[in-house]
């Protein structure tokens, strides 16, 4: 028996990290946060989107094997990693597939205006993120956002706000 892998899709500021924490508690699952791992392993190194892409790609092979081992123990895993493009979703779902585990994609369907309000609040609550959590960065990143499609073969749960 394997655990279930849960991951999230939603625009920047949609509430993926907040929701992931709650889902991990509700399902008695191990929460693995990309932001936490990157901050712990590469403190002060991520200042640009290019930096994020570089360090995230270094992290992924280690996380992949770690998550598979956890799933194989029968433990559920909640991954707070972005699943906002088909490529990101394929990577996350492949982890579940390789472990023979079920997966669930929770799609937080939140409009741009609400995302920007939540980003403004996050800048207040987490001033260390203020330089990155801007409307300009939101607009840049949002241009790459891809809604999940049926042909991707994912088990999607849509949460609209």
C-alpha cells in the first residue's frame, strides 16, 4: 500500500502554500515545501526568477527520490511545489506514478484581483518576500500559467473562490 501524493495548481498568490498546510494537517500527511527547502539549502541565493529556476532544478532530483520513498511507506505526501504548467504537473504526477501511488491535483481557481490582494497581504506579513511578491512579478509569472486540461490525465479537484 502506498500513500497518496497531493499537489497544487493556482496563480501566484492564490493560496497554494496556505492550502497545502491545511491539507497536510487534515490528511495526516508529510508536507514538503519547495520554498522551505530552497531557503534552508540556498539561503540568500534566490533574488531573481532565474535564480529560482536554477536552484529549484538542483533540488528536484533529491526531492523526487525522497517523496517516492515516503509514498512507498504508505504515508501521504503534500507537495507545496508549483504545478502551474503542464511540465510541472507532469513532473509531480510522475513521482506518484513511479511509486505506484495515487495523486490528486488541487486547482485553486482564483482571479487575478484576489491573487494581487493576497500578495499585498503577504508582503506585509512576510517582508522578506516583498521584493519578489510584486504586481510586476505576478504579471510576468502569470503569462506562463496553464490551467489543467483533461488530456493530462490528472485527478483534479477544483476549488473556486
